[in-house]
């Protein structure tokens, strides 16, 4: 498959995912769950990195996605369909800025992963997609005792445990996919780092703090003899 064909496929996938999210919201699925689905679905992006022949198209796609997300609040008052798309994932305590930050993390880690060692960047994005996406859903579903860091959203211990577990799965998937030689202790430690970063991050910043912390940890781990 050529890069042009891949670009068309990924753009169609992105558009289709947004359409599905809007449809599920109109059917009554809570916005927080719609966001979680988008969160998790974005995890397929780094898995497709080995298919590209040149890093230029995927970097441009990730950058364009970020610019598009930044433009949504400006376009929503003028374009009803943009307003509907924004409303599908905002409200009920959820902010558009969180999705912008998520897309920003993808835009930053994509060139890093394509131009350098892929595992740390891919592991960080998969920890974000699975750990933060599914961890939040588990926390809301299970509930239980909670806590909050200064300036952060309320968390539950069950949710943080889920963030750690699903982040471990995400990092393990990245290690397998990119044939990274890392031990079980490193993968588990990355999951713990993800959970701590997500719990302590100020409101709306966890989508940047979590992947940045996991990326730094995995980069250091790979550089350690």
C-alpha cells in the first residue's frame, strides 16, 4: 500500500470515527463514554507506523488533526455540523481542551516515534489510549473511595488501578509490536508511572502529562544497559 493510499485510509478512519461518535451521542450514550471510545480508538494510530514508507505523510496528518481540533471552537458557531460534533463529546464535565491536548500529544509523539526509536513513543500513546481511556470508564463504573490532587479532577482508587493495568497492557502491546527488548519490570513500572501521572495531573492536562511521563520513563529504560 502506498503512502497516498494509507493517507486516504487514515483520513477516512478519522472521519468515520467522528461520525460514529456523533451517532452514539445522538442515541443517548453519555458523552464521557463517547470520549472514552475515541480515546481508545486512537490507539490504532501508532500501530500503523511500520506501514509508512516516509514519515512526512503521517506527521502531516497528525499536525492537521491538531489544527482541526484547535479550529473547532472557532467554526462551531458558524457551522452547525461542527457544533454537533463538538457537542457530542463536550459537556457533562468534559471539556474540548482535553481532546485538543490529546491530539497535541499524538502530533508531538508521532514524529518522535517515526524518526527515532518507535517503542517509547508508541508505548506512551498506547498507555494514554488504553490506560486513560479505559481507566476513566472503570473508575466511573466501579466508583468507591476517591481522592484528588490539588487542581486536579476527582479520582477513584479503582480507576487509578485500572489506569495502571490497561497502561501495562498498552506498553506490552507496543513492546511486542515493535520488538522492543524490555523486561516485565519495565512494562509494569510504566503502568505505575502512567497511573501516578494521571492521578496527579492538573485538570485537563492528563492527556499530556501521562504520555510525557511514560515516554520519558521508557526512553530512560531503553537507554539503560
